[in-house]
C-alpha cells in the first residue's frame, strides 16, 4: 500500500444537479423546465422515468447534508434550478425559489460544508425554449439576468460559482442529437446553442465579477476526455482530431483564449457557418476564469466512419476494455493523461477542480441492507491515484467532487443507472451509504488515498 497525500487545503466534495435530485417540480412556484417537457415525451427516457420526485432533495436536504457531514466532506456542488427562480425565465425573482437555496446554503454552512453553486445544469425554463432556447441569442441575456438574481440573494454566503455545467452536452445532446432536452437534432441550431451558451458564460462571469463588495471564485465546468484514434490509420487519426475539436476545443479555446479553433471552424462549415457571432462575444466568453472545472469519466476511442454525421467520426469500444454500467471505458490513467496534457498545451491554464468523476454500476443490496459496491470503490481509488499522479507531475489541481452523492435521475437513462455513493431506494426514498461512501469519506478525512 502506498499512501498518496494530497496538497494541504485540497477540496473534497460531492456533486449533484437540481433536476437530477430535487423533485418537487411544481412546488413553490417553480415553472416547467425543458426536462419536464422532455420527460413527458413518449420514448425519450428509459422506462418513462421523470424527475418529478427524483430523490426529493427539495425536502430532504437536511438529511443529505447530515450524510455529507458524516463523511467529512468539505464542499457540496449543486445547481440552482432556473425555473424555480423565474418560472418563465424572465422577470422578477420568485422569493420562494430563492428562499429554498438560501436555506440550503445556510444548512451547509452550519455543517462547515462550502457551497459550490452551478447556475446552469441543463434545466432551462420551458418558456425560453418556446422562443428558441439556446439557439436564440436572447437566452444568453436572460441567463445573465437570472445569474444576477441568484448572486444578489446568495452571494453574501456563496463565494464559489460555476456559470455552466458541460455546455457541450447542453448543446450537442440537446440540439445536435436530440437525446437530451429539448430533443432537437439540427446542426444549425446546435452551433447557435454552443455559441449562446459560451456567450451566457461570459455574461455570467461579468455579473459575478461586477457584484459589489464580493470576492467570488468563478469559473465554468467542461466535460473533457482524451480522444484516442482506434488505429494509427490517418483516417482514424483525422477523425479523432475532428471529434476532439468539436467536443472539447470548441469550448476550451473560447473560454481560455476568446477564439474558436480554426480547424474546428473549417470542419463545421467555415466562417460563414458562424455568422451568428457578433463583435465582442468571444472576448466576453474568454474573460479570465478563476478555475476550470473538469468533468472526467472516460477516454473516448474514435474510428473514421464515412457517412456518419458531419464529422464522420464514431465513438467505439475497443475489445477488452472494462466498462461501467453505461458502457463507458474504465480508464483511470486517462485522467492523469488529460490533466497533464491540458497543463502542457495551455501554459496559462487556471487552477483545475475535478467537478465530476464517478461511475454507474449495477449495485446489489445485500441481505443485511448494505451495498458492497467494490467496483465503484475501485474505480474511485484508481482515479484518485491517477489524479494524485497528475498533481505530482505539476498540474495545479485543487479539488475533487465525486459524481455523485446520491443515486439519481440519470437523464435519458432514467433511474436505472446508479452513480451514487449513497443508495436511494426509490420506493421509500431511504438513503443508504454504500461502501464507496465510507471509502470516499476516509479519503476526504485523511486528504490521502491508499493505493493498493
Ligand atoms: C455528466 C453530467 C451529470 C451526470 C454525469 C454522469 O455529463 O454533468 O449530470 O449525468 O454525467
């Protein structure tokens, strides 16, 4: 056993997202979100599941906070549901919506848990989708107004802010493949959505920076993976470059440098296909962030696939790679490789926080009620060891949030795929910490991981 000690002050936390855990979708003036609508669309979600009740965290947050406190976690990353604050995405704040998050923040602080607020984790007010959603430029300005409402209510107690979670998934899965809300499959809309999300990030940063008398730590979370061609054949290598560009650099370059990468612009139809970009947008998107949030789950293996979409790049699973219950390859060293690569490619990379990492497995409940989720525990241990290696190799990583605190509504997969370190029985909503929770708590307390 080697003990790998993390730097002093390293942040250990758990992450969730509003629509995945809250439930209470019609309570206290919350308006419908695109996910409520999508869940009501036949065939959109496995088993016809919906987030109507989810983990009922809207009511049960004291219990969830007690669980985190018991594990010794220092931070909770959660998102605010925009339609709780503005039911239709515009106008004055709904005080009951703000009060909920205010109580949540107070309860966290009372336990010494630092709140990390994500302003947008995909639950757009449906009324804004009705007028174009993220494909419409106006949505970015509405986001800035919403951000200001949340900041003014919570900013006296919350100092860690993330504008957006995974804008790539919001645009590409929401508007480009239609597997997520709002279920649109249209490259033109997808490209606009990407741009307007990046603009919203920039406008949101401006709001957070301008808040009088505050000293916020603010950034954005991107989902990033090393992208590997399945063979050395030039066609596969080129396909991997295109996919990496479209999935990662399309977001990373605007955020870090205020520009779209030239090769990706070419891949997506050239400058004429970006005619919605206005002067100053990219400068806003590229305003300095205090940190980059990185969500890491897997390596992505790519093969050239003629005729498949505009990029002609298919994600494949090489033989023999172990996978999780959602068929994502288990690649702990991919995390080290990703972080070391980011630091090398971007000498001015801001400090990094791993804002999500974790795995779905088909958990079994033992006769004694316990969940011995050895596979998840091993997954976490392996990734934490790889993370530590990246730190040793000089990458400035300052914290790690496990995805996720609780089994929850896993988007199009519904409730069948369980990512939690705490089991949720969806009949009783009872929470049972799994073995991985005890493991993660021991890591957080020791600020170290034991490597087998
Ligand atoms: C990420 C999402 C998160 C969760 C995990 C498994 O893409 O940010 O909400 O669904 O994947």
